[in-house]
């Protein structure tokens, strides 16, 4: 079992880009992980909480991704957004792991608010729990997130997100810290049917990742999406179907070395 655990653990770390806070949501996955500049999207609850400020009605959804088609190496997540008079509260819960060998769990609660029609900001507080089997045990910590959205000109959205600005420790006994990750994204709406988005992600300890994606809405109830990323090389595509207040999103990404990662999301409430 120990011989099996090591390669799977390495695979897990590679899949999570240094182990923490990878983008969530089948829409984001179909655009190779973009989402920092999305507005009014439920999975802003994870990708950039400032985008929640543009949600007008209650939304909730679930998401599942099967990383590289490996049994037990799956990401499961739930998100909800509740508008109130002076902003929007968000909740996210996600878990991933290798059965009894390894698991990561995150619970976050956020608050987002607009400051006029062209600017929004957010904060989030997280509780993270990591378990490693074979007598290694469990450790837990807290950390924060901060997000901004700006619309400087018509049809252009700029998003910024910072995860773990305080460099919180993963373990109290060792100087092992959660990564600090910055994302800067831009989205341009060519029309109500088409947008292009690009973003850069920088973990302070690793080289930057560059992503880009396109969403096309040929009919009011159907979306097509495609994306690509560098470092690591990644291709992605997917689609979405809307029926009244329900939306089903399906995507898959292809890692140049590790293979396919299909994902599915179902949500209630559409902006």
C-alpha cells in the first residue's frame, strides 16, 4: 500500500497545482480553469467571490470532477449564494482525496458587495482540513481570500483574486505553509452570445500559469465552451444546457501527461 500511495500522492499534488485552491465548476473547467473575471456565476463562490456581488437571486449547485479518470481521485463540491439588502453571502464546501490514504476538505463563507455598477469586492474565511493515512494523522488551519471585480469600459471585465495573503501554516509543528496564489483575469463580451476570457495565475513558489477560453451561446438554452492553458499544457471543452432555473454543465480537460478529467455540474438559479 505504501508503494501505491507515493505515486498517487504525487499525482494528486500535480493535479492540484501545488495542492490547493484549483478552480472549480464545470463552466470554469471547460475554459481551462478561467473564472476570475466571471460575474454572477455561482462558482464565483470559489474562483473569485467578488463576482457573487452581481447575483440577483438565490443560487445553489453541486459539482464533481474525476481527476484523470483515477478511482477515488475526485473533487466534490457544493456552493450557494444568497443575496441580501447590502450584498451577497456565499458558501462553498469541497473535498478531494484518495479514499483512506489522503483527503483535503475546505469550508468557506464569503461576503461580496458592489460599489456602484462597475466595481465589487469580497472577502472569504476558510477552514481547511488535511488527512494523510498510515498514522500521519490530520491537520487543520484557517486562511482568507480577497477578490475584486472592475468594469472599466463597456463589455470589459477585470478580475483579481488573492488566496491566503497571510501565508497561513498547514502544520503548527512545521514551517509548512499553504500556498499564496494570485489570479488576474480579463473577460470581453463581443456580444450577448460570445465572450473571450484570459487569465494568469501565480503561486509565489511556482512559475505562472496562463489560461484562455471562449464561451458561445448559439441559442438561449445552450452554451459551447473551449479553453487552453500553459504550464501545465491543458486543453478543455464542454457545454451547458439551461431549462428554466436549472443549468447542467458538462466538461472535460486533457492534461498533456496525465490524461482526461471529466466534470459535471448542476445548479439551481440563473442570473
